[in-house]
C-alpha cells in the first residue's frame, strides 16, 4: 500500500485511524497539517497517551506502523501521509 495514495477521510468529532506508513514518525509532524489548521483537538493511542496541539504536548511520541489511533477534529477533513520513501 502506498500511504500517499490513500488519504484518510475524517469526520467532525472522533475518528479511528490506522497509521499506514512503514516507518515510525513523530505524531506532531505526521499530524502537523491538521494541527496547524486548528482542526485537530487531540490524538490518542491505545493506552490513552495524547498529542494535544493546543498545548504543544506530544505524549504519544511516534506513530507506529500497524497501530491505531483516535483523532478528534473540529470539522471534516482528510489526513494525508507522506510516501514511505519520504521523511517527516
């Protein structure tokens, strides 16, 4: 699967997503497009660690291949990943 060819549609409110890339990358960098626009409220991993852009807090660290995450957005949006050949 090419992650750059598979944007994830996000609804307003809570969403469950999978991390599609083959390499781990910092949550704040992967989710920068959503957080810079002010649309991302919070992202959480399976143990409840959070990335909260409003407070510049990244308790998740890296998003990991094959793992799932919860995202809360203010509005519908799309999450775009870089290709596996690119770096965040």
